[in-house]
C-alpha cells in the first residue's frame, strides 16, 4: 500500500481509536488541449491522473464532523448544521460540499475524517477539486445516498462557487470524478455531454514542468479575456442573433466581420474559435492513435495562447521553446489560466528522464530558476480504495 495511505490510516486509528469504514482516492487532473474554451461554451479534454487525495472516513451517529488535514497537520471539529468560515480555510472545501448535499435535500450524519495527498499544490492540477470530489463521493458511499455521479460533479462546482467563493468552471471536478484509465474525456461545456477517447500510454509519457512562478496578472487578465470574448460575441450577434457564445462562430464568419473588430478583440476571438475546433480535430487524432498529429496541435495551442490570447509568460514560453528542440517531444504547451504554472509535455517514454535532466539544467542556467517536474499517468476517477493493488 502507498506509504501515504498507510500513514493516513495510522493517523485515523491514533486520533479516533478505530478503523476507518471507507478509504477513497480522488485524483487531480490535467487538461491536454482546450484552454480558455470552457467559459466560451466550447470543448475541453481533461483526464484524471495519478496524483491523488486519499480519505479515511467513518460515519458518526451525531452531526459532528471531526476532520484532520494530514499534510497540514491541522484539525477542526464542526457540526453539519454549523458550517461557519473559520481561520482553517482548508475546511471551506469540506463545508461547501456538506452544504450543497444538504441543499439537495439529503440527510446524513457527521463523520470522522483524515485526508492527505500527493497532488502538487500550485501546479495547476486541481487539488481543491480532488478534495471536494473525494468528500462528496465518500459521503455518498458512506450514507448510501444514491446521488448520481454527474450531480456530484455539479454540487462540487457549486461548493467552490458559493462557499469557497471562487468562480471556477466545471472541468476540474468533472475530470476528478469521471476520469478513466488510458482515456481522456471530451467535455462539452455547454451541454455537459461527454465522450471518452483512447490515450495509450505504453510508448509515451506526460511530463509536467512547473515554472514555479505565478505572475500577479492572472486574475485581472482572466476577467479581461472573458470580457473581450463577450465583446466579440456582441459584435457578431448583430449579424446573427442566434450566436450565444464563440462556440457558435465559425472561423469563416469571424473573418468575414473582422473589419468591425478592434485588433485585440479579434485576436482573442480568433484563438478561441480555432481552439474549439482544434479539440474536435485532436480527438480524431486519438481515435487513429496518431499522437504525433495530436502533439502538433498542442504546440499550435501554445502559439495561440502566447501570441493571440496573450496569457503566457517568459518562463512558460522558454520551456515550450526548449521542448521544441527535443525530437522526442511530440508536443508541449502551457496548461491552465496562464502567467505561470505548468507546461504539459508529450514525450517518448524512453526519453523522459533525459528530457527532465536537460530541461532542469536549461531552466536554471537561463532563468536561474529551479524546475520541478512531474511524470503523470492517466488513471480512473474518484473511487473506493479497495486494496494495496489500487496504487503502485
């Protein structure tokens, strides 16, 4: 069994004097292609990965929740009918989930919980969504509430929007709960319809290169990009009222009305329209097991994010430029909102260690920054942890 899981179980025994009734794992996520398309009602292509939150939990007969964050070495006790915000901000994610399940009309008691994980914080692989998804899944299993999986996804998003106070999209929770081994999921952010596509991992590996930086531009520029997309939609709606988002716009229609756009708004909209199409085409590559063509589209995404959407930064661009020099790298791009965070790299498996060594050295020599890297494997979504065979 994973040593971290063992430690979490031992902490549970020592803290509560009994064995946990249920063990759950809940993964972080990556997004292979489809960046900034979610709030434009387009497609994204996420997957769950082998960086996870682990939960040891048991039911109680009262409404008390005794919770311990193993990694933080912090604990808090609260009641299911007293979900107040305290200085222990990590509990907001737990309380938000409890709040949303109660708002759906389900009744359940409290619980004893120890949780911890190996999801790198700040790397953009959604540790918060894994925490929310894992607790929602655990409560659903523990009390046999029968909440459908997609309803769990949606309540986790509402928990983060309403209780935590972050206006995030649905992709992170969706990927954490719905992921599958050797598969990526194309999620339609408008209809929430989804489809699995094969992603073989026998010859290739995915490596995240964490810049270790997060520029302060992030939040303000994110809001600006949303506004710019909305401005573009408004211009096009004057010609075609049925257009509700950039999802409804073809590149030909956009080009036809380019003269009505200021140059910046046009660039933003052009990237989004092309990226939505690129996700669809990338899925066709996966169906043909053509990872080279898929990797080319990853590079194209980065170029669009760098030059048209302008949410990249020096550190991200450096890492992608370095990846291009390596013939064993099929594709690379920045992943996430931008202005820092990770690049995601698709690499021939046998060349991964040399790639990491070369990239780490170049990053230090050129930018005097330490590069943290993570090899990740696509795994199934949130599930019971039944045995030592669950994780290697």
